[in-house]
C-alpha cells in the first residue's frame, strides 16, 4: 500500500541546471523558480556543474540557498574551457556544498560511426573524474549517451563502484539498468519517462528496486508531459514522480518520500 504522507512531502530534483533556467516568468529572479518548485512539493535541488568556468557562480548560489547543493565537473562534450585534473577537482570539491563529482561520462551522439577512437579525450576526462571521485570519496553523476558499453566498461575498469553514484537522465532498457545497478549506480528518471514513446524506459521504472531510483528534471531541458517542448523548471519534477508512481501502482507522495530518502543516502552532505 502507498505510504500516507502530508501534501508538503519534499521532493528532490536530483539533477538541474539552475544557472540556465528561463527566469522571465519571475522577473529574472531565481528565487521565483525555487518558490514555484516549493509549491509543488520540491524541497531540495542538486545544481549540476558542466564546466569549471561557471563553477564559482554555482557554488555562490548554493551558499545563498541552503536547499541547493552542487557538483563539480566538466561535461563530456564541453570543449574550450579549463580541462580538469584530479587535483583541481579535489580542491574544488572541498567546499561543503559540493556533494558529487560530475556530470561526467561519455557522449558519442555526434560521433561519426566507426570514429569512436577520435574521442579518446572524452575517455581520459572520464577517467580523471572517476579518479577524483575515488580520492575524494564522493559519488559520480554519469552522463551516458550513445556510449553505453564504453561508459559501463570504464566505470568497471576504473573502480567507480567504490564510490557509486547515479546514472542521470537514464534512457536505456532493463538489461542496461541491471548492469548499472551492479556497479553501485542508482537510476534517475527525467521527464523522458513521461513520453509515450519511452516504453522500454517505463518498463525500467516498473522494475526498479525502490531504494535505487531518483527523479530529476535536467531543467531547463527535457520538460515532461504536459510541458514537453517548453522550457523545463524544477517544479516539473512533480510530473516525473507522478508518472513513476502511476507506472508502479503507487502514489506520488510515496515516490517522493522514497526518492528523497535515496537521494540523501547517496549524496550525503559533507
């Protein structure tokens, strides 16, 4: 039976980019977006870093808002900025607001077939993040796009299971989900789980162990139904929780309680 909880049960948006939100509905003020999220039961936000140039602003944001945590890392497709080293990531991760390393991983989406070897720089960057996570004892946030086998292989080879983490915006099938779970990585569902076309992903949501799943928006990207095609915002993580609950024959409040517990177990504040 679903757990009976009060209407204000806090959800966690476990992956968002608060510095990139479309804030015009709130006169350019981030507080407006955070307040809108609170009205939908969202009480905590993990603001994910994608390059080191913007990291200081993200850290300042988290220091201003106690309900916001941050990560530190460089997205696998980012080029032209500072290239991370293990030492640099460890130094930046010392801030108490930093709860994870990433987002990192592999993205072969724009890679011409048969030319994956040209992306060895991505794999080296990925290895750097894994090494930093292991050295600093922080979980990893993994971006995996059109690079399933290489991503899971490197996680295994580099000992990432020692710290674990989350497969952000998961879009694969149950067979891949099981491989990730075996490597000590939780599965995070984004707005994609609300899309009618996402049948395989919806099967994953039905089968997931309750204590190994998270919910996220990846806002301002990938808005869920009924806002698909529009700018995303953290408030919409409620729609993700509702769809996951529907698929599992549960109630969104039960999903809120479970995924929030899972989040804080995985991303304990330093």
